[in-house]
């Protein structure tokens, strides 16, 4: 189980750094222009804090896997994280329209990979609670 936490930690850190390319990839300069200043800034600032939280979660998995698995408090934290990623998995299918990825090779691959990743993290963290 510790190995799974270490793998998850590395993947979460990679995911956090992937947020750096969001503004350019999603063309936020043009796409967010019609929004009010507050909505543009919320989008940018929330993306930063999501990336920061994902990074810190990855760091937690890398540095404290044993505590997350073996202590009562760690198990509760793991359960909460597992529930978070399970809900994120549900949103992968019901929060985003399928027209964003269906029939598009790259987007479909990304959709499948993220679905597997969110499912993997859900199982690992929830299992840690019950072990």
C-alpha cells in the first residue's frame, strides 16, 4: 500500500505542475476576455490554489504514507481524500459534456486516463481507511 501512496504522490505532483500550461492550452487570454474582472481573476486564482493543494497532497503522500495508512487520524484523512477523488471521478462523467471528448482522439485518451487515475486514487485512499 505504501508503494501505491508513493506512486499517487508522484502523479499528483505531476498533475499539479500540469496546471502551468492551462492558460495557454485553453487560450484563457482570449476565452476569458468577455468575463468580468472578478470572474477572470477567480478562474486564475482558483486554478493556482487547486494546483497548490494537489501538489501538497502529493507531497503528503510521498512523505507521510505510513502515517496515512497506519494511524487512526491518517486513516480518516485518507478516507476523506478517497471520497474527494471518488466525487471527482463522478464529475468526470456527469459534470463535463461528452461532446468535449467524444470523437476526438487526444481528448478521449485524456478523459480515459483521468478517469482511471481518479478511480485509482479513490480505491487506494478508501482502502487505506479499511485496512
